[in-house]
């Protein structure tokens, strides 16, 4: 039995206990507010039972529902909100048409009973809300808010009893305040449930986090579209990406990496569907590690003080930009080469001209996985190596 199901069973038992205590207090005191609140707690028992049924149904696979029955939980949360509204209606009807009533009786004993329900309600609402957030269950969170409403209304009733002990007739006013708390709780649950049932987008913070996770990979050029929605406690994400990778197999491998990263960093993600297309090669960006004289090709990739980046417009290999950038990771002590390779990819490098073979090394893996070529040159002069590359159109130098 999973955690959410255990919590639902505990909710049924807790609410049943509250009904018993409130019934005893209502009989002892004759308070209209307690009678109304007992009706409220009775609907809690019913709604908790419905939540348990919803959790069980939501887990069942169904051929006719390939995306699962997760939204059953949201439907149950919606039903819960309607039950809360019904409870508020019953209380209001009792207050309006119940006529004038005498002050409650057996006030000290009633206060003890009300305090007991207050403690039980507070402890259980905190527990259920924690479990609901841990499991991402909307029905448990809805029920926790419902129970929290019980606690607030119980506080009002307690205040009414204290007022009655002082000779103040606050019972009817307490009942009206209870209705306000009930209506507010019901509308919150109702709106949240309807949003999910209508496939509203995830909240802005979650969408932003997904976007940051995807764009943190230098092999991703841009996100064309990002869709994300809730279904029950689970999240569904769909992405349309442009990748720097031209190889289809490597592209699929990257989408699997992104999917696993999103699922790891964001809880309760059931499915990540990624469409991708390769970036069209309108230009090539050639990177050459160079020494301090800005002409000699460096023997060391990560420790090169400068990198010369040359943009070649396709298909004629026309130089459109030639610039030299300082190595921003020259003083790094760990993973210097890998960080430099990632930095080059951020600058859209497609080809590295090098005196050293980077295969089997960290920079080679980073560049190779992104589809960037690593070409060896025998020339130690950057101008000569670049001229040979253009003349050979990217063949081995």
C-alpha cells in the first residue's frame, strides 16, 4: 500500500473520530455551530472515502486512456470542493432558518471536547499536507486544506463557547464565520482542479526551471516550443528543440539525456516527449588554440592563452569574421579542458584545428558528442593551418 493510500485511510479514521467527538459535544451543548460543524465533518468522511477510491482508480492502467487515469484525482478534488460547498450551504441554512436559540449548555465540558478536536485536526492537517506534497497528490492536498478549514472553524466555535461562558450569544455568528472559511477553501480547490482538468500550463517557476535545464546543455541551440501540464500528481512535458548535432543517433542520445535530467531535477514528471531538428549549416566556426604571440598554434588545448575563432560562410567558405578570444578558464585547476570545450560550443564552434589528438580525452568527448569535428594539422602557424583547411574544404590536413 503506497503512502498516499495509507494517508487516505488515516483521513477516513481521523474524520470519523472527529464526527464522534463533535456529535457528543453537540448533544451536550445544543450549539447550532457545533451541529453544523458536525455535518461538515461528516462530509469529510465521505470525501476522504471518495479520495481513496480516486487514488486507487488513478493507478490502474487502461487501454482507452494511454496517458493514464491520473486526472481522476483532480476530478475527485473537484468533487471534494463541491462537498465542502454543500456543507457550507447546510450550515448557512441552519443559521438562517433555525430561529433564535438559547446559549449552549455544559460549556466547560464542551470546551474540552472542542479543544480535543482542535488538536487532532491541526496534527492531521499538517501530516496530510506533508504527505500530499511529498507524493504530489492533488486529492490529498485538497483534503489537507479541507481539514485545515475544520481547524479554523473549530477555533471560531471555541471562541463562541468562551463568549457564551461570559454570557455573550456568539453561537450564530460563529456559524456564519465557519461558512466563510468553508467557501474560501472550496473555491481554492475548485479553481485548482478545473485548471488541471482543462490542461492549463504548469506554474511559471517550473516552466522556467525546465527551460534552464534544457538550455544549460551547449548542444541545444534553442527551444522552439515548450509545453507542460499536470495530470493528477504527475507532470507531462513536451519540447521542440533545435540541436547542434547533425547525426540522428547522437540526437536521440541527447534527447534521452535531457529527458533523464528533467525527471531527476523536477519531481513527479511522468513523461518528457522531445521533438528535435538539426541546425542547418549556414556557417562553420573554426577554433584554433594559439600561444601568447597570437600566431603559433598551442600544443596544449586547455592551457592555450587564446583561441582564434573564424567564421566561414557556407557554401563558399568565405571568411565573415576573424577574432581572438582569451581563454576564460586558463587559471582553472580542475577539468580545464572540458570547460574550454563547452565554452567553444557556446561560441558555436563546429571545427577545432589542433596539433594534438583529443580523442579519448574529455575535450574530445565534449566536442565529439556535440557533432564538432577535431582535425589535426602539422602546421604550427595559425594562418597556414587555416588556409590549408579552406583549400581542402575541411578534409584531413
